[in-house]
C-alpha cells in the first residue's frame, strides 16, 4: 500500500539495529500472510474471505494489520489487505460480493505491524489460465521489482531504483503508474522518501545504511493513467487495461540490501 503523490515531506529516518530487527519480524509475518493468501486465491473465493484469513494470521503472530484504519483525506481504510483484480491497480477493498474467477489477475497487498514497526509487501497471482499478455505483465512487474532492489546499495541513488523500474517496464511496452508511489517505512507505514516508479526529475536521494523502503512497481498493460472508483479507494486503470503490483520492504545495509519481506515475491 502506498501514499498518493504529493504528501507532506518529513525527514528520512534511519533505523537502528533493534528497529530493523522488529521490521524483519513484521516482514516475515507479511510474507507468511502473502503465501497463505496466494495459495487460497482460487475461483469462487471472495476477497473478503482472503482478508479474514490475513487478519487471522496477522493476529495469531501477535501483530496488527497496518492498513486497517490507515487514513487518507479523512477516510479510514476498512480492511487488513488490499485486493485488486484485473483493471484495479491498488487499494481494492475486500468484499463479500467480490468472487475470484478463473482468468483473474489478483494483486494482494498486505501490511503488518509488530511492536510498533511495519512491513509492507504485495504480489500478483494469476488464477487459472490467464491471457499470455497478463502473464507477461505479471512477469515484467515482478522482474522490475527485482531489478530495482539490485540498485539498493549504500552510496547509491534513489533515482536509479526508480529508473530500473521505468526502463524495464517501458522496454516491455507497458507503463508505470505515476499517481502512486512506494515509500519509506518504519514506525509509520508511510515515511519519507517517496519511491517513484519513474524518474520524477525532482529531488534525488543518496541511499544510506539504515534506510528502509517499500518499493512497489504498479504496472499497467496500457496507459499509466489511473482513476479512483466510486468507493474512493480502489484505483483502476483509466483505459480499462490490466494492472499488476509487486512490493517488498527492504533495508539498505552496510554492504548492500536486505529484503525484510523476503520470499514475498516468489513463494
Ligand atoms: Mg506500500
């Protein structure tokens, strides 16, 4: 889950070892939830059922759902997960009326808070046989995340993380969503800096050990433009094309990068 563009700027908070330990724990819980939900995402299952399962696992691990109650423009997010299907990009609200069907591209986004520290990750799963274009969209989005994480090194630049996503996605003929971005993360779900999925031409940030980032490419098969649904949360592609979303919470370490929500992409 990520903020809309243009939230207020605060300083970037570097995390100490004890804080990173808590974030790793939160990240492991998020990973476990994603594995469980990926396995449970089958035809006939409602998105509300997936959300209940997520809340159960998070609570059973002594954590709380990060997204529940998260406030944007005086509206509180009402669920533990965001589940966004096909042309829905992100922030899909789970519903008892929404049943997963064969051929759906289902993006699952989960956050957990353990002892005051957050983990945030997402993956997209193809349910049954999907169109070749959908499969390619999923693979390109997943590999865009991998390529961007490879750019996370101490002394590196945040713009190179963004550029790795944009170049890979656009070379494949898809587009990156611009109205939403990744984010710093820690004691708050959304911290500075914003992690754009394209080179914004604005402030560049030097990466330093102790920075923790939620990197989350949101990729549309068609145009990058998105618009909110009637519920004011669910973002859809403006042109009705398919969209995919992968996310990891990572930490810049002394000598490279640590994925705190490890395995969230592949397992
Ligand atoms: Mg996020």
